[in-house]
């Protein structure tokens, strides 16, 4: 089938949708509306299959062929997030046809789910339930049992809502692993810590799936630093060592979750900058916050961290009370960094700090990697070609 055939097919689909959208819904009774809802849902699901197939196929192409990563290319083209583009490709991969190295066709790794998915009987929530169930099974569950479980859930998914399917999957997981036995490998592949997007109020949600070892460390730290009266930011001098007095314990109105948050903050604050942590891209492992002198004097606005987070100025000033300070000067009109040059090839630590404030991250067009994830390069003329390591050339 040629691309023109595909375009013509979509033109027919859009023409049909124009007809449906012109329908006067007020003239339909409840049974007709429910029937229309079912037809619409099936059409949406089949459109979703195609969109996920495209994401999967793009993910197989080389970066040089696309001109960037597959997820970034699709995200820019469709105006979706790169995370959504990657999610679509991951979901479609086990439901896509495969081939051996010699070109022989192989069925999908999740064949029954793929069949129901392509028939428009499942939506992405159904598929996520099934794929999460399979991912969470212990590694020692035999392949035959996995295949039977996948087929069982996919068939029931045709008749159940995703939330009902999730409950069925939980019961099936107990049957396949009644003793709840999980190996170190099972636990290790599920571990993870993810910082979410910073919200408009500056707060950030995080998701942690901790191994038993990490939980043991956290329990020990939180038992001391998360106790009532410890590390309380409401105290004039927060207690971070020794024991709080009875009055401090009695005045502590924080919830357990708030105490744990403050404990982690206190432990991390005492750790960053420690020489034992070594260096990251030429700087100590510490917090780099950029702000203007005017913002600091007026206590307004936000500082920007090397990771791209916005920190309210009051917090910046409080953090600076126990930090090493650097002053970077910029031209008030053009914003150009005032002179900070160096005659060696590698940028100095001072220059790296200025670049955090000047560029706020990667300067490549369209790149959003924050400063902590960047390396320093000569911008115009490389050092080997006679370039200078001056701040306006980095």
C-alpha cells in the first residue's frame, strides 16, 4: 500500500466523521446514544492502535535517519510530550509482529492482547493493566504460565472495565505466586525514584519504589531526624543533633509525612558539598542557584537551580545562609557576562558557575537539558583551532 492510498483512506475516515459530527444528538433516545458511544469508542481505540504502531515503527529507525531521537521527533511533530511518545512505543512493542534474524515472521510477544487491541476491544488502560501484571510477575514463573495468564486477562478485558480487570489481575497474581516469593532480581528491576514536574506553587510530587535495603536506611534516618521536635523549620534554631527539649517536642504540630520531608531535607543539606562526594562536571556536588542582585535585595522572584527548578527568593536567601557564595557580574543592558577569561583549555569552576547563570542549561537549539546535565564546550572556535577559554566563548 502506498502513502497516497493511506492518505485517501484517512480522507474517507474524516469525511465519515464530518457526517457523524453533524448528527443532532437531541433526537436520539438513550439506547441510540449508548450504541453511538460504543461505535465512537471502538473508532477511537482503532485510531489509537494506528498511532501506537507509528510510534513503535519510528522507534526502530536510526537517529541519523530521523534527525534526532524518535521520541523527540514525534513529540515535536505531534506537539505531544517526549514521555508520551516513548510510552506509546513501549506499549506497542510487545503487541507488534516480530521477525527473526533470517527474516522469518514471529507472532507478537502478547498475541491475545494484540488481537483484542487491534479489534478495538481494548483501550490503553486495559493494555496497561495486562502489561503491568506481566512485568510484576516473578522471573521464575514459567513461560507457559505467563502465556496462559496473558491470554486469560486479554479475553476477560473484552468484557470488563480496566478497574475490574485490575482486581482480576491481582487475584491471578496471588494464584501464580501464592507464597509471595520474589527474588533479588525481581525487586531490583522494580526499584526507582522519579521526581515529577514542578507545579505552579513550586512543589514537586515524587514517586519512590524502594528496595528493602533502601527502606532499611530510610527507617534508620527517619527514626532520628524525623522524630517530633527534630529538624523543625518552625524553630528558631532547628535541632539536627542531640535531642530536642520537651518544649520543642510539645510545640511540634507537623504531621508524620511533614517530619519525614524535613528530615530528608536536613540530611541532604548536610551532605551536599561534602568533598567525599567528589565532583560533577568540574564542580562540587552541591546546589547551584542563579539569581540577580536586585531579586535578592527585593526578596522577590525566583532563583533557578542547575537542574532547572525554580526556588522562591526567600528560600534562596535561607539556603544561602549556610553556603559558599559566588558573584557573577552581567551587563545590565545586554545581559552579557562581564569578563572572566582563562588561558587553559578546560573551563574553571568559576566559569562553570557563571555559565549556570548565563545559559541556564544546554544552548543547542531545542534542547532542554538543565545545567547539571551539561558539559562545557567552546562555542565559536574550538581550543585546538586557536579558540580561547573565555566566558563569552563558552
